[in-house]
C-alpha cells in the first residue's frame, strides 16, 4: 500500500474508505479517508491514527517506511473514533515514549479506552516540542468540533495538521488538492462544514482570527479527511471565513414534502415566483433528498422556504426530522417562509414558522396555506408569495 | 440564583445541581465556584460563561 510523501520526510499513512455511505447521518456517497501522518526526524512522530477497521492499512503504510517500533511520539489531535479507533493496537505495537494530547484529550482518551497506563503528555496552546530538526507547536481548538480537538503546526515546514477542520469526506487515491477539481473539493468541504462544524461558527471565527494573530506561515494544510491542501490553501481558508460569517448568496431553497401533490404544486408555484424575480432557487423534495445534502445548500442560501401538509395536527415526519437536524446545526440568520396544504386543522405552517423563529430567521409573514387542492387563483397567490420572497432576498436579510 | 451557560459548548451550570464530579455541592452559586473551576464538558474557564434564562 502506497504511502505518500507530502513534504520531505513527512508522509501520509492513512486509510481510504471507499465503501462508507453513512457517517452517523451524513451521507458520504463518495466515501472518505482517515488521514494519519508520519514525520521522520530524531523523534519519529505519528500524527493521529485511523478508524479501527482500517488499522492494517495504517500499519502497512507505516511499515513501508519504517518498522513501527521506531516511532517515538504519537500526537492525538482528536479523540473521535474515526481517528483514534486503532490507537490501542498501535500503542501496543509502537510502545511510544509519549502521547501528546490536550487536557480534554486526555480525559476523552481515558473515557474511551480506560487506559491509565499510557504515557500521556498533556499540552496547551502555544506549547512547543522539538522533534530534532523540526518542532511542533500545539494550538487547542476546543469544540472544533470536540472538546479535545487541537491543531499541530510544524513551523519549519509551514505545515498545519488541522484534524477535522478543512477536511472533506471524499475517497480518492489523489492526495493533493491540485489533483482534483477545486470546485468539487470546495463543494465537499462545504458539506463537511454545514453538517459538522456550522454550529461552532462563532469559534471558527475566533480561531481564524487567532491564526492570523499568531502570524503563522501556512503553505500546507493536512486535515484528517480528504485531500492535503497545498495549491489552494488560500481558497479553503477564505471559504471557512465566508461560511463562519454566514455570507449568503442571492439564493432561495424551497424544501418540502407532500401527501397528495397539493403542497408540491404550491412549492413549484412559489419557485416560479422567486425565479421571476431573477433570484437563484433550488427545490428539494424531502422524499428524495438527503438532509445532509440540503444542509450544504442551506449554508450559503439567503432564504429558506419550507412546505409541509398538516398530518395528525403536526408536520410530516420528514419535515419534522429535517427541521430538528437543521435547528441543531444553528445556521446563521436567513429569511424564512412557510407554506402547505391541509385538510381541516392546518397547524403545519404555524409549527414550521415557530421553528424558524427559534433559529432567529426573519419570517415573511403570513405564511400561506390552502385547504385540500389549490385552485388556479390560489396557485397565482403562491407565485406572488414567491415574488415577495425574491424581492426580500434582493434587499438582503 | 442564576444559571450560567458555557459560551464554548453550551453546557449550563445550574446552582440547584452543583457539579458533583468537581465536588461542588448543590446550592452553590456560580459566583461561589472556585476560580479554577472549569466547564465539565469542554474545559472552558469561568470567564467564558454567560448568564442565561434557560
Ligand atoms: Fe470528529
Ligand atoms: Fe473525523
Ligand atoms: Zn463548555
């Protein structure tokens, strides 16, 4: 198995997961990679490991370079199982002199693996260790996206090991950003941000400011998923800057589900109205779209238009599930609007509106609801509603 | 007594419950927590907390 030299004497030794299609509720239809890195220096250092099931891939790749016992240090930037799952076996084989982790990292490692006897060495932000010719400076990135998360920075190489940040779920044998389409990479990175990091945007903003303040030269970012950034470092940093600041486009999403096509008719008429205003609009039927793909679109959308019929005095389960998911991810402020068909009680529009108010969206009131099957005149009202949404989008949030 | 919320991870310190793992007994106000008390979830220090209604 091929390891890849990313800088002189620094290797990618991770694993490629071609098969994973669901990452705790995130659809990974292109698989993913679990990245680990090996630094050859006086102190040979392994940065992170891989998911348990992939430990032999990791071991093979390291063995291609050196015998495992030669490793002196292990750095744990993040304790989540996709990066620490094979730690027990690796530690058994390596018998490392030290395991570097944050304070919260040590707590989390103990709570995962219950091993008091491992040679933990707790590090704080700005602590630096020497490996010989090179050094590692640690930067804690608490809650990005776990309490234990941290970055490891190698100043001599201008290289940042960023754990989950700046990563994307994408399986490929290509290891660098310039070997794949940058548009596709940013799309995948956006999906990662929208589904994993979005709720910590405030901390991302602080951390980006912190990196700026530290004035670190960064010409390579090596995350724990997906490709290594070397030609488009500026682009991925800029993308994170935009996402954490809720930078939106003139774009609306119409997200709906339907029982007997009435809400669907309304969705399409509203879409028509938005389009008439010259605003970009995308329609997502919850029956056929995965919630994690819709979240990617939510990231830079300026308006979210939700449609659900009323079922049992409430929402369709697909809409309730989607709203619960989106609310947890705490998107920035958007324009919100709601619509739906109903039979007799018709609570759905009110419930969706309340959800969006809880998310601090600016609501275009009143939402619209029609009984049973909309008439031609009522569909025209939907088109007008769409136009109002389009105009509001052009005015800004 | 007021509840305080961690601005890092969202944990809420409720004086009615205290913080058992840190030997803080129920009924201890946020102000009376020792200066070196940290968020049990993410390790944030006291100054990262804000008063909360919920
Ligand atoms: Fe993670
Ligand atoms: Fe991860
Ligand atoms: Zn906290």
